[in-house]
């Protein structure tokens, strides 16, 4: 059989086989197509939920850092704000670790540490950030509403008049406490439609100096809010802005622009 006759024969056999296969195949009905789409949709939603959980775990260290309370006065930090009766200081430890200390102005005059650092303690500033586990008010054993948490605060809670579009209240977090103790610090957590987390920490600084350690970039910028209060802005994976308001240190952390953070800070009554 020459090549030309072989090609004609092959084409004829192929066409017949294709027609037989097509005649015996059935077009998927509506229910079958819907079932297949639901399976794909379920897989996509599951993947999206896993992605959001990963994002929240990544943010957990930043949130914990915002709530790391303690009088870390091992060496005299540089004063970045001194407004009576509240002062604010900043200490850079290297490796991108920054500790910001706020409190009453009577601590500013100290030229030496009040106590000696425990052996090997300096490294714990960032090594144990992950151990600063926050307690969620939505936990099964401690189902408190935001209003119930507010009623136990040792300071006056201030609501922000501006929250970025797309963010909704998700949870209120507090340091581990018993069921009746007063609460000195909290973190309000908002989550956007895309799963981004916005965390607002409130820490009472009237009763003494407190410190907040952050893993974000040590390069910071200070500027004045509309109220005249000095604020400290730090850019990072999740940028932050920190300032004092009515004896409370407020820290906003989120994946958003400097302009959005500044607008939030200026929206306090």
C-alpha cells in the first residue's frame, strides 16, 4: 500500500471511529454539571479558608508583640516623647526588635536601671513573644462580649470614628485573667473581607511604665496628630502607629498605608 492510499484509508477509519464515539457519548445534564461545579467551589472555599488561617497565624506574633507588657528598664532608653504626665521612650535591640516604653514622667529622671536584669533575660524580649498568648473573648470557656470587657476596664475606652472600609469587628483579646479581675489592656481585632487583620491595642499606662516590643522595621517616623499628640509610625509587613490618648497607650497594627493609619488615629474623639 503506497503512502497516498494509506493516508486515505487512515483518514476514513479515523472519521468512522470518531463518529461512533461521538454518537455513543452523552452531554452532561444540568444536575451533573451543577454537582461538578459545587465540588470545585467547595475546594476553592476550603483553600481560601486555609489561606486566611495562615495569614492570621502570621499576624499572631505581631498581635502578641503589641500586648507584651513589662517594665523593661535594663538600660536608659532614648526619650522620644516627654509630655507631662506621660512619657514615651524607644529602645532598639537590633535584629529589627524595638521596645517602646510609656508611663508616668517620674520614671524619665531615672539614670540607672531600677533592678538588674536576670541572667540571660535580655534575649527573652523577643524569644518569648510567641508565649504571650492572648485570651480570646470568643473562647468557649470565656464567652464575654465587647461590652462586658469594657465594663471591667481600668481606663476609659475610646471608639474610633473611622475604621477602613471592608473591615468588620471580629474579636476582643485580653491578657489571661480570672473571671472577675479588672482589665488593664485589650486588643480589638477587625478582619477585612479578604482576611487581612487590623489590631488595635489599648494599654493603661497611668499605673506605671509599660513596654511594647515589635518585630517590625526599626526605622520609625514621628509626627503630630491633629490633637497635638506625638505619634510614632513604623513601616513593616504590618505597619503600625502608636500614641497616647487620655492616659492610654494605643497601638494600631495592620496591612495598610500610612495614610489609613493616620486617618484612624485622628478619628478618636
